[in-house]
């Protein structure tokens, strides 16, 4: 059994509408059916965005059937994805696949095999678009670990396992001009990287209460600093916002309410929206961030240069700052092409009346190159690593640092 899942189908539905989503499913269904007919197996839709192909083989007659099953998965995934034409618009599809094989002697029915293939597809999803996973002991273990993490993450706020780390943002002179709040998860078994738990939080919806906790905790920290007499004259606190939070629809109501409950102005915060998020649902994102801007929050485009946002979109949306991704910063000294790209981003921001900050600055050479291109703000290990609140307070009190390479 092979299960093929279409990646990010819910986002495609939001971006292009349910009618377009139905057409995408019909197109994928036709492609899966063609693969099934070519390979002499059966096929069907088994979920909102999932399709299955089933095949019975005689291992005695075809000892290489294991390899044939994987090849079937590759063919189905390749044919099902690609691009779909919708009213003159080409929509790119991607996906992942799971493979399960059982013997008749195992005593399992068709449903058992399908569940095994679906579990393998879940593992493939965690490995990224285009991945194929085969059901076995390792996939069962991965599924078990994922489910355990989902359960633990759903209780992370109540269990007091979440915290914020603070990474300072500096002007070229070393003056503190802002700070970004970064989410951390410390379990009894050790810390878990945001790279691993944020996608799970987004997929399960746990990101909704977690996102609200992040803003509330940032408000509480800001009040504590003010009450302790620590300077709070730096710019804004940056907070990341995910697609799932924007899709919820009431972000522009709940975020101002959280600030009001803590007696903190929304103007103290900068909400960071990734470039790829804007492209997933331009109209929906535009409405939500427009309302947030009216409420007083500043808005920044995060990870700029890694997506494909249009110039007209940047011109229309109320962003105030552009954050250049580390992928470009790390090569700016030795790669003329990346240096030219960063220079173009800075010029673009200037022409759109936006400020610029470079992420991931780790060397004086990178800092000097950015200064020469006109970028006057940066964040990264050169200035400061992310710090717990208590360790961040001396930096907050000093209000500046002397730039030295990280040790």
C-alpha cells in the first residue's frame, strides 16, 4: 500500500478558494488513477488530501517486489505533484508518501495496511516535501515519538516548560535598538529545538495558545523591567507570527486585548511575518496585518529573500521593516552575487520607506560589509546570543555593546 499526501493543501484552499481546491483534488485523482492503471493496482482517495494505491504481489513470483513498491511510491508522488493550471494560474504542488508491506501470514486486513502506510506518510511529512518513508520498526518509533511530543507540547504552557530567550538588535555603533523574543521549550528530558517543535505546534494547533502566551510573557517581562527601573527606551520587541495564527482570523482582536490586560501599548511590539507566509494567502494576510497595524503593532518581513513576494505586494502592505535572512548575510563577505542581492534588498527597502536589519551577523567583516551597503542595524552572535531574561538585564541596563567576534 502506498499513501500520497498533498502538502499544505489547507493553505492552497485558503489562498485560491475551495473551488480551486476541488479542481486540484480532481487533477491529482486523475493522475493517481493513471499510475494505478499503468501498474495494475487499485487507487482511491482516503482523506481530505490523501490518496492510496494498493497492490497484491506474489513474493515467490516476484522476489523484487519490495523495491517495486518503493518505485510505485516514487512514480505516484512524481505524477501527483508538479503544477496544476487553474484559470490561467500555475499552482505548484508538492507532497510526500508512505509505503507499507505486509504478508498474508501476518493476519492483517486492508485497513491495517492502510493505517501502516498512513503512519509512514506522517513520518515522511516530518522529513520534508518529496520524502518517502517505509513502514517498519523505525517509522513506528518515529510516529510514537511524534505523538508523545504532540501530547507533551499541548501541555507545555500549563506545565511551565516554555520560556523566552532575548536576542538584542544593535545599531552599527553598538547601541541597543531592539530585541527579539525567541521561544524555548525545556522538558524534563532536555531542551527541544524550535526547528522540531514549532512545525508540530502549527500542525496540531498548539501554536494558538502558545503564540498568545509568548505575547503575554513578553508584556510581563517589559513591565518587570520598567518596574525594576531598567531602561526600556530601546525600540520594539519582535515576535514571530505563524500562518496558523493569521488563519485564525481574530489575531487582530486577541493580541491588542493581551496588551491591554498587561497595561502595555501594542506600539512596543513588532510582529514578524515571514515572506513565504505572505505568498500563501496574500489577501487574508493583508487584511489581518492591516488590522494589526491599525491597532498599533509594527510589522516586519522576516527571512526576506527566501520567498517570492512581489513588489506590488510589498508596496501595498503596511510593513515598516525588512529583515535580511542569514542565508545571505553569511556569504556577503566572499560572494559578490550575495553582496549584490543584499544591496538590492537594502535599496528596495529604502525606496519603499522601510528600515532594514540583517539577521545572523557573526563577524566584524560581515558587519562592515553591511554598513558599506547602507544597512545600519543587525542582530546575531556578533552582538549577543539569545539570553534568558535575567542574563539579558545587564545588557538592557548598559544599552550598548562593543562589537567583538563571538567566542
